[in-house]
């Protein structure tokens, strides 16, 4: 059952139609059953699942178009990191609900292709994606898109539930809290059409916030659930969790380094920033002819005013001056506070 999506904000109607067409073409190649040569360790002999990848994207707090895409690969048996790579990019497309793949998939696919071209021995046999698979308004989310394009078995891991085929957050919560499901780690997400879209899983004991598992490509829901259960130390499977942690850390370090570089650049002196300020103060002092004279102190961040010696502060502070001036609280943007207050210029 396909739901109608709202017109995208920040994208043209032509983009919208192009994305729908592209999704429809890719969806024809989607495989929703086990289609791989490896086996789980507990199964019969043969090639076993050894390397599981995870992808995630974190965004800059200062500029949402700046993003760090991360690919990690973990040893399936030990859940130890064996590979990681990053790409810091500027995303040109806006986020449009239902079409996340067209914003995020290209850079994630580039990381996979880069690893594949280098014949890296840790290239993943299976990929977990921080995003939905078929549990999607159009039945083809980010995990499906990446899986079909890269021809990799993929599992979609959603932290929030897409409203699909009558499924919604409150309905799923009631199902999880129902007495007959209280001892279950997961429940299938069955829509009004009776289609199974995925599963809601309590990944840790007593968790009230499930994760939402769905088929991405070349894997069955049953196998996807088993693999997610094996790889969950915490709420989110470890490949996704490690990709998320490392992408956030990478972008934070980049932003900190950029800030340090800016802060280390030579700064203009106070008199350079305010070249006419000493002239303003001089005129104020010389023009102090008002009857309502009050005592004012101007506190300067640094001694850059080149004031005459007899204007030095009587309170022995090396960067303050005290004098009588008329009641002029604003002169050319300089805000002076009268009485016992300090005026910071």
C-alpha cells in the first residue's frame, strides 16, 4: 500500500518526479529474500559472515549542508573495528521526506566504491544502514537504495517509525506493551494491508524505545533480525553505533580545528578596530561644559587609547580613565553608562 507524499519543500516538482521515477526503476531490482553465499557461524559449514559494515552521516551544527559520511567495518565475531573511512562533503540537495536517499546515498556509495576499488580485504559482506529499507512510504528507503546500487545485502535500521500502511508510533507502542508481547524481543510490523513491513525490536532488556528493522536488499527479515540481535550491545547495532560515534567525532574535530585556525589569526588592536574612538573621548572631555556633570569611568580591554598622561586612571587601574563629561550616553555608537557603573567600549 503506497502512501501519498507531500510536495517536497526546497526541491522542484521536476526533481520530485525524477526521484519517483528513479525509485520505481531501482525498486524493480529489489530482492527481499536471502541472496548471498555466506552463512552465519551457527549454520552449516562454508563461507561464514565475517565482515559487517555500517554507514551513517552526521551534520554540522553551524551549517546543516556540511556533513561527514562514515563507513565502518566490524568483525562479526568480535564486533571489533577493522576499517573506517570518512568523507566531509557539502550536500547540495535539501532533506525531503521520502527521498532521503537522493541526498545521502551518493556520498555513502562513493565510500563503498573507493574501498572496493582498492581491493580492501575487509570489504563488507553485509551493510547496515542508518535509515529505513522497505519500511518506507514508497517501500524503498535509503537502505534499499544503497543495497541495490552497491549490489550488497543491506539491513535498514530506523530509530523513528515512518507512518506506513496504518502503522504509527502509538499503535506500535501499544502492541509492544500488550501482555502477549511483553516477553518478546521483537514484533512484526503488520500494516492494514496485512503486509509485513519490518519489525520493532527491543534491543536491550527493559528498553521502551525500540529500533525498527527492515529489509534493505538481498536479505530476509528473519535473517536481518538474527544479525541485528547478535550485533546489539546497546540500543543500536554496533556497526551503526560506531559509524555514528565516529562521524560525530570527526566533524566535531574538523570544526574545532577550523575555529582554532580562525582564533590564531592576528587580531586588529583596539585602536585599529575603533580608529576614531580616542578622538571621540577627547571631544567628550573637552566638551564637558554641561551643568549636570557626572563621574564616568570607561573600562578598556587594552591600553590602546593613547590618552595623555594626566588622563590616566586615579584608581591605579592601567586601562581605565575617569573624567567629568556631559550627559551623552551614545556618541557614534559608543555606549557610556553614568554613575558608578562601568562603560565597556
